C-alpha cells in the first residue's frame, strides 16, 4: 500500500503507484541475486501488507528522471537499457544494464546511480557484485551473437551525488571534487563471475526450498543486516568525544589502566569512564528494509531474546 503522509504533490503519488519495474520472464533478477534471500521471500509473502510512503520514494523518482535524461545520449555502438538473460542451475537470471558500449577491444558497462557522497567515499561491495554479474550476462550474450569472442573490458559507476557540497569539496581533499563521479569497479575473471553467480543461486534456491517445504526463512547475515557491533568508548568524564573506541570491554579497561597517565598528565584514572555503545542492525532499524515489520529475526535481536 502507498501512503502520502506528507501531502506531496499528486505527481509524486502517481510515480509511486505506477512503478513499471519488472524482472522480465525470469526466476530472479541481478539485484535480487546479490541481496538477502530472506528479504526477497518476506517481500513475496507480505506483498499485500507492505506500506510505503511516497516520501520514501523521492530518490527513486530522481533516479528514474536521471535515467530518462541520459537515454538521450547516442552513439553508434552505445546501447541503453537492455535486459539480458541466462540459464543457471535450472533458474533464469535476468539483469537490465543501463548502458554498454562495444569498442574494438571489448565492451564497457556503465551503471548510473543517484546516491550519497558516503557511498562513493566508502566502497560499496554490492556495486562490485552487481556490475560483475552484469558483465557475466553481457559477455555471454555478446559472444553468442557475434562470430568473435567479445569480452567485457571495464565496468564503472556514474554516480550522481545528491548531497554533494562545494564547500566540503574545497576543504577536504578526499571528498569527491565534483557532483558527478565516475568509479571504476574491479572486474573479475569470467570464472570468478560464474562461481559467484552459482554460489548466490545455490543460496537462493536452498532458501526457496526451505520456504516452500516448511514455510521457514533463512536468516539474514550480519552483512545483510548492515550490523554494527557493540563497542566500548573510553572518555574523560564529562566529555562526549571518545579518546579510543574498542570492540570489547576488556581492552577498554586495560587501556584506562595502562594509558590514563600518558593521555593527560595530572588526570587520575578515576576521571576516565567507559561507555558501552550498543550495536544496531542498521538496515533493519533505519527503514532501509521494507519487511522489517514482519521479520521475527529483527524483533528478537532488538528485544535481546537471542
């Protein structure tokens, strides 16, 4: 169900309620393949119960608009928005590639993303996984259609940074210097791509079988939940900023005992404190997962019952 709790204009509501995305005639898409099988199956089971507010789809609208504008780019060997298919382990895998260009020595894939600056500063492994699966699909397809073997020679992201700041770019040398950033993604060998696709396909097929037979869901891993572990921060009493942060309490205590006098001559050990900072499941807790309301794993983790 789509809600409009913030009374956005009707155009936003129309976009949200007319989502034309499709994975085509396939069992699983690339974005589903690289993601959690638990999330995929919970979405299928609760598709009529999930509530999404129009406000949460604003950036998806921006992404769609950007793709529409960029489709205007033309070139003899440039192909836009084409979906490819491959049969792997009895399932059909599909993926829609934003753009690829066939050059003399191979093909170049470009994927457009409207994203945050932090996605560029901190590498996103899912981008690596996604584009390498695209490369797997495209290389197979081009080689089948052509009399000559055509490899994928490069894969890259064109990131449009929605929260880019000119001031931050001027002050910080490691900050993206432009609101549009090209990111070259490491390209795996074809053997590595095939091995990854088979590994993920096996995970999803086993999860599907568990769900179909026993109505049970495989659990999300720490990585799939974007889990942050508990930490222990050593601080001077009354200060908010930590002197050091540790991943266990014992190391924090040892640091206080061994280094307090070195940190600030004249400040005795009793003037330092250890603050326990409880970890969290970032994806589940911060509305990045549309099925967290239906997930007993998340609820049990939040309640401390596991």
